[in-house]
């Protein structure tokens, strides 16, 4: 196996494990609805709303314009050369 093939296989494996982990995290509350309903005194619809609100809030904070600009600024400053514009100047 070449070095590039090995790196691609490792990258694919990391992504597959992460995808499976996210699937488990997203489907876990649906398995626990009776227990969550009893613990919080909510109906199944109330628990679903609470879980949905959690995902909505974490999605909004992760994809805010401020977090994107911080990430792109870090990426641009970590390069050794000055970032070029589209025209190449």
C-alpha cells in the first residue's frame, strides 16, 4: 500500500467513526423518552421539544458568523505566506 492510500484509509476511518458517534448521540434521546418524561414531568412532545431546542441552540452557536470568522482568521494567520486574493496579486 502506498503512503497516500494508507492516509486516505485512515481519514475515511476517522470520518466513519465520527459519523457513527454523532448518529448514536442524536438517536440516544429517542430511546430514553419514557425515562426523560418521568424525570422532567413532561409529555413525549415536551421531551422532543426540549431535545430539539438543545440541538437548535448548539447548532446556532457552532455556525455563528463570529465562530466562522475566528476559524478562518486562525487558518489564514497560520500560513507562512500572505493570503492572496482571487486575482493572485
